[in-house]
């Protein structure tokens, strides 16, 4: 195997990349400004989990090896990596505690016979921080960073968008929908930390995007906003994002079905039914004031109450199969309605 210099040009789906001793750390927020995202240890911690981030390369190698440092990941966490060629999932590899090398074999390349290079995406784990330390291919094989010219999609949300329980990273619902619709994904799903912070809105504002989805509500059930402030904050969040994307379609997605919270008030008196009403009203107000490309989507269109018994075991988070249902519905219903 031959080591390939691993540069930031290989990394897609990250908001920023931190150069560390021994490697590269993908971030889903601007790491140089992480002090502006209080409280410390919350959204900043989740931003180091590379959900939706992947290495994208052109190679004719039949074998690819990736070395990582996962010392900051909990010892009991098994991290999975996916190999995608085109938009098809070809292989999944798991790293158990203490392991640091992922190897994908049997790629179509045959470097000795100068086979045509192919584009390969290696999806990184949705949960757990890691540092990319090295990339290797077969001796004599070509390898170079690959561009991604597909339309850019930013998907903001909570743990239900980060998808820790997904079967593997390319099967998380945003990644699955992006593969089915040919989109270049930036996943900004932050487990427990989707609170419509202004600094997050400003980050989305400053990123390139052809379509933006904002899946809002379930984390706020714990007490982020009261009925007096929830819709107002949603309007401000969308308006901040809109400053950098004057013509980009933006979908505001309310919570998926959740029987336990539907009519159970949270800390500030809001239940999910009230949140849906306020988000629909916020989008209506934005449209009335001239925003002709903002759309309200009821989250139950992606995951309805009929699915809760089989696919929502903790009454909040879908199973791996449940996330795939959301991904397919997003690809078949949500994204086409937004022009994709």
C-alpha cells in the first residue's frame, strides 16, 4: 500500500477543517469561532461528530485504507464507515474500540491494467469525534481529490437529523435522501442541540447552498422557547439564513410524529401540536411579507403516527429502519417539492 497525502481537498460535507498534529479534524461548525457557540460542550461537541461528512476521491485502486484517531470517542462506541460508488452503497466497515484502520477491498479498479479511475465516497461515522490521519491505496494506483459539483443541500436539525441509530452513515436519512436525489449534503443535525441559535443561523447564511431544510421543534420541547418567543425566533432564524440566500428554497419542517409529546406540554408549556401551529404561522407570515420560496412541511409527512409503534422505540428517535423511511419520504416528497 502507498500512503497518499491527506489534504482538506478530500473532505466534503464539513463546515470547517481543523489541522491537528497527525491529521485533520472535520467540524460541522466554524471551529475557529467555537467560543461563540455557548454553552461549552454542547453544540460544539456535536459539531465534531462527522455526520454526513465524507472523503471523496478518484482512484483506480482495488483497495483503500483509512487511518483515524478516535481517542476522543467513548470507549464503548462502535463507529461505522460506508463506501459509496456513484450513489450506491457498496460496503460498510466497523471500527471497534481500540481499532484505528478501515479497509475497503474489491473496488472495481485494476491499477496494473490501468483501469479507468472511479469516484469513491467514504462516509464517516454520524457519532463520535475523530481525526483523519492517513489514506492509502494499492501500490501503483492513482488517487486524487474528487470535486462534487452536485447541488448543495444544508439539512439543519436535532438528533433526528444527526441519526445516531442509523444502520450506517450513508443510511442516515439526510445521506440517503441526498444519494437518491444526487445532492451534495452538509448535515447540520446536532443531537440535543437544535435550538435555533443565531450563530448557527449565521453559519448557514454564510455557506453555499442550493436548498436548505430546517427541521425544528423537538429539542425546544425541553424549554428553549415559550409560546411568546417560539414563532418569533423561527422567523428571525429564517430571515437570518435568507440574508445569504435570497432565492434559495427553504423548508421549515415541524416535528415528526411523537405520540408522547404531541399533547404533553414541555417546560415552557408548549407541546408538539402547538409548535406545528406556530411554525406554520411563521412560514405564512414570511410568505405574506414577500418570501416566495419558504415552505412549511409537516414532519408527519416524513414519519407519521402509524409508524411510532414499530419504529420509535424510545418515543423520540427512529430506529435504523425508521430513518430509512424518513430518507425515502424526503427523496420522494420533500426534495421534489423544493425543485430537486
